[in-house]
C-alpha cells in the first residue's frame, strides 16, 4: 500500500472575507473529490482571507500510480480556479 499526499497553497488576491474564501475553497474541494479517488480538505491558514492550504491524500498500489494521481489533481486545480498556486509540498510513503 502506497500513500501519496500533497499540500497545495493557494493565493486568491480578490477574496475580501472568510465567507468568500470558504466558497472558493469549498468549490475546489467538491470538484476534486468528485473527479478523483482522493481525500481532500482545507488544512491550514483557515483564518487568513486570501491564502488557503489544501491537503490531498490518496492510496494506491504503486508509487507511480500515487504520483500520477497527485499530478492529475494538481493540474486539475490549476485549470479550475483563478487562485494562484504558490507552493506545493508532496510526499509518497
């Protein structure tokens, strides 16, 4: 069993309130969960208006499969949000 995890930091300069940020993050999380076999949640900086940290985890049979899933998730997030990805931390275990 291989576990892949990624922590993706997003910056959304147009967000002016936590309520607005929550709508952006919730939309991204729902799209990711519906499209990929992963677990995803907001994992940090929850009280900062313009920055969000999203954690994504998957379980796979091989390292290459876990890496591929994370690549697809990150690509999907880049294509489906106006927020900028400022940092990506990945790990395979």
